[in-house]
């Protein structure tokens, strides 16, 4: 049963703490993405990766970091430098190479304690 | 600088009638457009797409129209059903770039 799995569903961060959101896909997709959704802001691109060991900044990369050591995994770390981390985070993947139909995970809601 | 704009935050339509959701874009390099549907606390699901070489694409109750000269696209849903109540996102990309830009979304309410 192919798809994208995000974990955890809910996550709480203390001030000054780094937290990592997990994203795993078994669709054999080359490209993976992280978006952030805030009320009234739509989906804003944080980072994306077109291939293993390579990634590019999106529109709001400050305060976030990613890695792409394996094709199926694209974890996102929300660092203490991100001053407003409360949001709904969505991971997605696509075949890549110009086929931009995205498949999304079910999201992680991050809140600050 | 918003490259994909959905200027209507919400829209209410009677069940059985046509729903028309609009989207404007500013980047003339965009050549591929997509519509996604999203329920609360879930990931968006793909609805329909259109390439810039076409001006219409139809899939069941969903039709997307593209007007390149006006940099405008619209999603038509007919007939509208209660399950269509959701937030609809317009998205655009440049083929080969893999970077996909979303609008802010339009919340569609289907009224009984």
C-alpha cells in the first residue's frame, strides 16, 4: 500500500528546542517537498529535494533544515531560530523530472508550549 | 510577492448548482497548473491539472479552464455536491523545475 507517512501527527516544542518531523515515502518518487500551512496563508514551500543528497530552499527556509540521505526519507528540522513555528506541516512527493503532480502526507501539527 | 493568487477566501454554492473557483498568476513562465482539494487536518489531494498548451481539461464533474493571455484559470464543479465542501488550492509550476507554488486557497461551502 504505497503512500507518504508523516509522523508524529501532533508535536509540541519548547522554547529554544529543535524538533524533527519525519516524512517517509514508498512510492519510489525522486522529488520530495515540505510545505507549511498557516490560516489564511495557503501552502508555503520550505524546502524541496529533486534527488538524494541534494535539496533547495523554498520561499520560507529560514529557521528550518533538511536532509536527503535516502530516496524514501526527507526529515525536516524546525530549529530554535524559527521564531513562529506553530503551523500545520505537510510533506509531499512527486515523480520529478517535470511531472509535478504531488502526493501529500496527512500532516503534522506543530505547536509551541 | 504572491505569484499565484486566489482572491476569494470563501464561496457558498447551492447543492446541484455550478461552483466556479478562480485563480490568477503573475509569472508568465508557469506552464503547468494544478488544483488540489483539502479537508481539515488532512493532506491535499490532487483533483485536476492542465498544461499551458491546452485551454480546457475535463474529468467527470471537474473542468479546468486556462486563459493564458489573462493569466487566469478557473475550476468548474458541476453539479456541486455536499462532499465538495473543502478548501481548494490552485498551484502552478514551470515544467522541469519541480518547484510548485500554491495559492492561499478558497473555502467552498455547498449549501443544502
